[in-house]
C-alpha cells in the first residue's frame, strides 16, 4: 500500500467521525460526548502512557467509643503498619503514590485515594477507595488502642504489633505480627509470616514460610511451605501436607505434642513431653531431651531418625521392609534385634537404664536410625 492510499484511508476515517458527530443524536444528560478532540486525546494517552507520578501524605483521626472492640481493615492491596498504644483514639497517616498522564493528573488521582473510617456497632471499619484511572499504591500507618482486636480482610504486606488479637482473612505476602497476648487466627497464603510473642495461634497456611518465636498454644494446618517454631509452651497440634516443619527449644512445653504429616519433613529438637507423630512419606527426625511417652508411626521410604533421651525409658522399635540401624547403637543400649523368618520385620524392645516411659517407633518401608546425642 502506497502513501497516497494510506492518506486517503485516514481522510475517509476523519470525515466519517465528523459526519457522525454532526448527525448523531444528542447524548443523554450527564454522559460523555465522543469528540474528535477526545479521540485524539485518547490516542495520545495510549501512545505516551502515564509518564508522570506524584506522592501525597494525609493524616486523620477518629475518636473510639468504649463499646468498640475491634478494627476491620478492608484496604485491598495497601501496605499496613498497625501499632497498638495506650490511647483512646485512632490516628492514621497514609502515603499514596499515583501515576498519571501529567503531573496535575497524577496529583489529582493521589488526592482521590481516600481512607474511610466508619464506626459500626462494636467495630470500626476502615476501607480504602482508589480512583479508576491510573495506578495507585498506598501505605497506611494506624496507631490504635492496644485493647482492640484487628481483622485484616486482604491486604499487601502487613506489620501488626501490640494489639489484643489478630484475625487474617486470606492474608497474602510478607506479614509480621508481634506482642499479641490473645489469639492470632485465620488464613495466610504465600510470602513470609513472622509471629513473635503470641498468646495462641490457630492458622491455615498455604505456600507460606512461617517463623514462630515464643507462643503458648500452636495449632496449624499447613499446605506446602515451611514452618519453624521455637519456644512453644502449650499444646502443639500440626497437620501438614508437603511442608517442612521444625520445632525447637521445647524445654518449656508441658502439654502433649501432636503432628500428622503427609510428605515433607518433620524435625523436632528438645522434645521433653508426651507426643505422637504420624507420617506418610515423611522424613521424621526427633531428638528427646527428657523421657516421656512417645509414639512415632511412619509409612514410606523416608523412615525415622531418633535420638533417645538420657535416663531410663522403654524402647519398642519395629521396622517392616526396612532396617533397624546402626547395630552398634543397639548394642550400646543393650538391645538385641529379632527378625521374622522372612526378615520382613525387625524388632528391638527392652528397658533402658532401668526403664521408664514407653517410646514406640514404627516404620514401614523405611529405616529406623538411632542417633547418638549431639549429632
């Protein structure tokens, strides 16, 4: 196609638009009229894009009635920083970044990003409204009375500290929660989750990397990802699928430990209380610091690695279609393994150092490895 033909096509298109504008019926009241200038402006915007940007910081406050018990945050993808203090009101600072076609538009769109605080019954509901044009990002810092609970209904990265409790409704991304004397509950998906000095935890996580330091009761359903916890002092109940679990520094734990794992790994260091661990195709490694009733059952070729406690206990270890090893460890414990005629099962059982709580180990299609302390 030559230049002449291209110019004719453009000319016909322009004429067609002009004829349409002249002959078209009047638009409804309040609607936007399509004009040649508007079309050209949209074309120019499409080519140039939103090249300008602006930042705007706003502040606001809200008195809190004594009947209010929780703050519900519906802030979409905003970054959250929530700090509990000894105060009777809520103070908010919001930093908004917006792009736009030019500086004036970017600044206008930043101003149109609004955080609303709505007291409703026993809740204070915070919502964030973004304008449709352009793209905006917001960082919201809230200082609230520490007596209040927090509910996060979806957000970007969040940092919460010194509040009475936290509920996460499908939270995503990097999240840090600390100094919460009550419960932290809900759902977290993807990203890092750090929990520090918490009263109790009841969570479902999916593909999250979770770090827990100092908590009383811990209950989690874990799908993928990793969980590392230390300093748990109460009940531990974990259900995991294809996740890596590590529990350490459990000398303060006095309640039973219950772990049910399918795939992944389970590593426990410093176990000194009653526990039951069930695994399927799971690598299980447990070290005891003090004798207590313990049962470990594992199916699959991952097997069990076990470091016995000091002092007296009774050991009952049985392997089906696997090995009970190493021989020198059994000899040191004074145990003589016995096998069935077809060598499908190998068992070693007896009292160690005068006996005590019973430790039961069962592995099917995997080995049981007895490890020396300190390894």
